[in-house]
C-alpha cells in the first residue's frame, strides 16, 4: 500500500478516535526545505509540511515554530521600532528578545489564524514566555495573546 494512503488512513482513524472519546491528540511531522530556511524567517504554513497534505487537512490546529536568528531579528527591528514608538509594542522587547516564533496558520475553533507569536523559549526546561503577536506579515497587533479562549475564528489582515 502507498505510504501516503497509509498516512491518510491513520489521520482519519486518529481524528475519529479523538471525536468518539473526546480526546486531544497532538502529533508532529517534519518540514520540507521551505521550512528549513531560518535566516529569512518565512511564515510557516501547510506548504512547509513534508509528505502527505491530508494530515494538514485533518488537523484542527496547524502551526510551525522556528528559531529567530540574529539576522532575522535585525531585519525585523525597523518595523518593531516603529511599533514601539506608536505604543503598539512594549519597549522591553529589546531587552527580552524573542528566541522563537510560532506561526499559526490554522485554528479551527480558536480566535486567530495567520498570526505569529513571538516568544522566549528555554529549550532546556521547556519554559515559554509569549512576548507579542503579529500578523503573518509581521505587523504588530496591540492585543493580549489569548488564542484559545474564543469560539469564533477570524483572519487578521493588514
């Protein structure tokens, strides 16, 4: 049997088990070459998944995380400086620089999608501190980060 067919069958069966037994199932998959280009910090969406796209179709939440390199952070600074001057972002982002960015491209029952959560992540302890949120185009959003509290979903556009 084709590997893609097997993956699709597994995804369908896992989704049905989650519905039947009211379970939360979390799984991860590899990224392709488009998801590995960290210095440019592209927005990671379903196109960065390696292998069967049916997995992304079945998922209720889809996101990718990547490290924020010094090169990428320096490229973002002019826009973030302007947001600090306008009062959209706190000035402490310069003292507490993000180490990682979480790109949420799908949130079936959540409030946001197509957003980036900029965070400090300690890989040794797993501690995470969300710092600020932007659109997929890196435009800062002046709202608290509260992704899992709403029943409605909205797309943030600039």
